[in-house]
C-alpha cells in the first residue's frame, strides 16, 4: 500500500518537474522560428501544465498540499548543463528530460504498492511522454540534415550523461526528504 507522507513528498517532486518542464517547452517555443514546431510545442506545453495539475490533485487527495521544492531536478540540470539557447540544445535537453520522466514513471508504476489512483495518473502521463519522445526524436533526426548527425549525437550523449549525474543528486535529496517526512534523521 502507498505510504501517504512519502508519496506526498514524491508527488511534489513530480509536480515540480512537470512545472519546470513547461518552462523549458515555453523557452523553446519562444525561440522556434520553425512554424511547424508551434503546434506540437503548444500541445506539449498544455500537457506539461496538465500533468502538474494531475499531481496537484493527487497530492490534495492524499491530504497534502503543493509545496515549493528547493532542490529541484531542473536546478541540478542547470548546474550540469547550463542554459541551452540553441534550438538543437533545447530540443535535446527536453528530449532527455522526457526520457527520464518516462523511465521514472514506468518504474513507479511497476511498484507493487502503487494504488489505482496513482497508477491512473502515471499511465495517463506516460501516454503523453511517448508522444513527446516520438515527435522530438523525429525533429532531432530532421536537424541532422542541417546540424550534422555527429553534432546531434554528441549533444544528446553529452546531455544524457550530465542528466544522469543530475538525477543521481536529485534522488539522494528526495530520499533524504522522504526519510525526514517519516521522522528519521536526515
């Protein structure tokens, strides 16, 4: 069975990641000169906000409230990657983030203690994640024509490596926050 206090903390981390993901998508949208990107980016932005709302509702249903996450995922990413400004870099970063969130939600959904309401939220969000990963992968493939396959691959490899480092740091902080919510020393 789900542990209410633990899940409230974890779902706040998920909520924050979705909000920060919306910010990244909006940054890309504001820089996109390719008008063909406006439609998928608008859908993506709306979905990210909806995902944050789904986690907000789940938190409230469990008796919690949304909270500000100081040690958030995107802060770790910024330390490792900086602020990408090019279209290729923004797309690559968002793809890498979406891949992580999909893996994270899949891992969570596979846990034996996941309640049906949480599983529903996870599955709903994962359906959207699959679409994001597909369209961004296709767009990055298209960018290989102008940027070169080697450069696209190098940027993706670099971001995946830095993201893995950032995620490991985030997980350590999440585990500490969850232990503290259970009354254990940090």
